[in-house]
C-alpha cells in the first residue's frame, strides 16, 4: 500500500465517519431523546394515531363512576381500565417516577349487567371509548408537566387520529387532583404497590 493510497483511504474513512456522525445528528434531533413506545405513533402534523397493542401493557387499575351514584349523569359512567406502557412501568418500579416518554391509556368500558351468579353489582359491558396521556419533554415542552392529553371519543367507531386537547380541558384537573405527576396514581393499586418504598 502506498503512502498516498493509505492517506486517501484514511481521508475516506474520516469522511464516512463524518457523514455517519452528521446523519446521526440529523436523525437524533431533539425529539428522539425521548424513548418511543411501540404502537404509539404520530401523524406528520402531530396528531396521535389510535394506539395499538395497549391491552397487552401493564394494567394498573379500573375506577368506576356509575350514573346511579352521580344523580343519573356521571360525566364518565363507564369503567375506566387504565394501562401503562411496560418500559415506563419498569422504570416506575425502580424509581417511583413517570419517565419521559410514559404513555398512559384509559379505555372506557360500559357498565353492563347488574346481576350475575355471584350477586348484584356492576359487570363490564362493551368497549366504549379511549383516551391517552403522554409525557414528552421534547414534543410537549409547552404543556403543563410536559403531559399531553388525547381523546379518541366515547362512542364506537373511535376516531383514527386526534389532535391534543387544550391544557385547560385536561391538564388543569390532572394537575390539581392527581397524586403523582399528573397521574391519578392514588386510584391505581398496581402503581401504589409497585413504587419503591422509602427505606
Ligand atoms: C374533572 C377532572 C378531570 C378532567 C377535566 C380530565 N380528567 Fe382525566 N382523569 C381524571 C380522574 C379523576 C382520573 C382517574 C380516575 C378515573 O379514571 O376516573 C383520570 C384519569 C385519566 C387517564 C388515566 C391516567 C391518569 O392520568 O390517571 C387518562 C389517560 C385521562 N384521564 C385522560 C384525560 C383526557 C384526555 C382529558 C381531557 C379530554 C381528561 N383526562 C380530563 C380527572 C379528569
């Protein structure tokens, strides 16, 4: 190998590394710092597509506000089955914090039968609606707590993609009422039991 060849080879390698570094920087523009959850995607104009696969995530709890305990008109008369993406749950178990990138899904399920062989009660009926909240310090840097809230509707067929709601319509209530970082963890026994205890 001649000295000239060797130095031009070295230059090409340096150029390749340079290009690689550049494309890494371009691809790695701010938002990719926040971990992405599989099944959770945005349209190019920033709408959230209906998440897929969340029924296999970690189930954290099911609040229920039935009509008959709310003068016949609860604003959410359904069961609210709440799920958290598995990677963020693993982080929560270690730290008790909702990491950047956390996705919470709340699936609404109608209160169906009122009686079963086990007795009178509320038994789950059909799927009715879907909401989600996402913490993302890059994408939602201007939202309170960096959380954005999405509602796909309370009646099937659900919307395929939706824009985020205003902070006044969602964040505000979560900010004041939720026990932990905008999440109503006080109503999710799985989260209460999973956070590390102070020693
Ligand atoms: C009046 C207060 C209030 C408002 C307004 C509100 N929420 Fe909630 N949200 C709650 C409560 C309380 C819970 C937990 C218990 C439950 O599901 O009823 C909850 C739970 C959730 C959860 C499950 C994760 C969590 O943070 O606990 C999601 C997702 C959610 N809400 C989405 C929304 C969206 C989307 C909007 C706006 C369209 C919204 N919320 C507006 C009170 C509110």
